[in-house]
C-alpha cells in the first residue's frame, strides 16, 4: 500500500522525541530526538531477517510498525498513532518539515493524545491491547546456545544439568537450542554427532526439571531434506533470507500436508517429554507469498502458531523469538523483546539488530513496558563468563528486567564472580507489569 499523510504535530526544538516500535523481536526499538538517525539495516539480507522487509524506511524519516509516538517536548500530551485493530499492522512514518512532524501511514491508524509523558502513554497503549489473561511467574532456565552454538551435544546438556544442581543455580528448565537437528526444517532428524535427543530430554525430566527445544517452525533451508522432498509445501515467491550458508524458504502452513507435518513435529516433541518450545525466526511465517489457501501473510502467521499449539498441547509453553510483535499477541506465552546478546559489546557492521550487548540492552529496555501485559518478556540470556565484554553491565540490565531469566554459559567456564552473579539472577519472573 502507498503512504498517505494523516496528521502533523508541532515540536519544541531540541526537546521533542519520537518512539519507534520495531516490527519483530530483533528490530531496534527506542526513543530518538529529531536530529538523531535511528538504527537501520546494514544490508538487504538483514532487512529481511531483522526488519520489516516490505517497508524500508526513507532517509530522514522515523518509522514505527503498528505504533509511532511523539512527545512534542513542550509539556503537552504525547501523540500516538497506532494499529486500530491488531493483528493488522500499518507502517507509520514521521518526516520533519521545519518545526513540525508530518505523519503518514500505509493503512488505517488510530490517533490518541495521552497526558503524563511518554512512559505513561506507552503503558496506556499496551494495556489497551493486552489479552485477558494473567501471566504466572516463570522459573529460570539454562540454554545451550551461547555456550555451544550449533555444535552442542547430548554430553554438553548432561554436564550442565549436573553442574547446575551442584552449584545450586535454581534452574527449572533446560533448553536444547539449535544444533541437535540435521537441517533447518528437518527437526526430527538428529544431527550426526549430537547424540540422542530422547536420552537428553529424559535425563532432564528425570532430574525434576522441564525440557525445552528450539525450532524455527516456519523456515525451511534449501539444503534440507524437507525442501528437496516437498517443494510444493513452500510458499511461492517467499524468500526468508540467507542463514546457515543457505537460502531460506517459508513453509506454507495453509497446505494441508505441510500443516499436518508441522503439527506432527510438535506432537513428537511433546511425546518425548518436551513442554517448552522456543519458536525462532518466526518473522518468516508473516512474509508475503503464494499460499495454497488465499490467506494474507499475518493471518497465515497466526494460523501457523495455532498449529504449533495444537501439536505441542494446551499446557505447553510457547516462547516466540524473531517474531512479529503485534500479530503474536494472545498466541505466545513468552516473547523475546530484543536482538540476540553476544560476547561483544558492539554489533557487526554497527547494526543494532545484530547480536551484541548494546543492541540487546537498548531494545530490551525500550520494550520492558510489555512485560506481564502482552506476555512474559525474554530479554535474552545471561552470559557472564570472563571473556564477555562489559559483563557487569549486562548482568545489571538483566537484574533490572522483570522477564525470563536464562543462563547460557557453560557452567564450568564461570569464575567466582560469574557463578555468584548467575546464582543471584536466576530468579522467577515478576508477575506485575512495570
């Protein structure tokens, strides 16, 4: 859709601020002064992976996905333009014309004025979209990813299961992240060298902890068996970017056989004892493409999450990541609200959507107001082994959030400070919103 001007607001020079709400988990979100240049993708692949692919931002403009808020800086009310009926998500822009911001959008929006400052306005907006449910406290977890990445083995899981108990870290769930599977889309085929997923999950559940698994349910790698054997299950013309040294296709969840496959994957995981499902790269499900059923991208995305829930079971925990924010309301229990953390302070290419401590801190803090309103926030994992840059600052950020606590260091790699910080921060989530 094309953009049409829908309003304008006068701004106090040097005092006005604009809040951009990013499309998905990894999309930068924050508050900027009129002279700032907000984060933008470093290249086209990152535009697809981490921003809203169909609406790149023109130079000199601000843009929010489903929400753009302006604090005029003169003591007056905050002006909010937002999606009137999520999960529909218009892109909303502001361009500077002298001492005014002209607002435009590519779809219907709602305009509100809220007194009391930007923080109060954002909380008011989130309250208006909140699902009618409470969010119980979630215990802390341990995750394989940032210690072992895609080379994780069954032995790594068992070692850290043992060490977490020995060091009394209070971990209630062990999440086996990317690396157990043979390919992106081949979730039930083991990677040679991992070992036995069934044994690893069985050891976790036998210890009294819960077991979690990682998938990217709407992605299919071009190198996968699924892609070779079922090309008709892919959404036509939908390109989900390039990762894992391969191009990525999109599973068409409206195709009856693809839908049955997706449900079956999660039924199988549930049958071996998995109850926590980290669903990554979910943006792929909302990409435009030709589908078996004439369903729009956001409706197809929501259909896909409903299929995952059907397979995982009503009592399972669904944990979104890389996920479109507004379309996920009411469908996930936990949501990543920031880009990935990394051992480094700054991201590659300077793009704050990419893994880094700085990007995770800035966007995570800007979305703290969503916790216990829309879902349980996931600010990403605590990593505090000695080689992590600015680890004290990252630990302080995690300590200030109310969301999910997860350790992702190899526990044997932690020094005394790292063990102490991990033990102190591994606490259940807060049940009240900020």
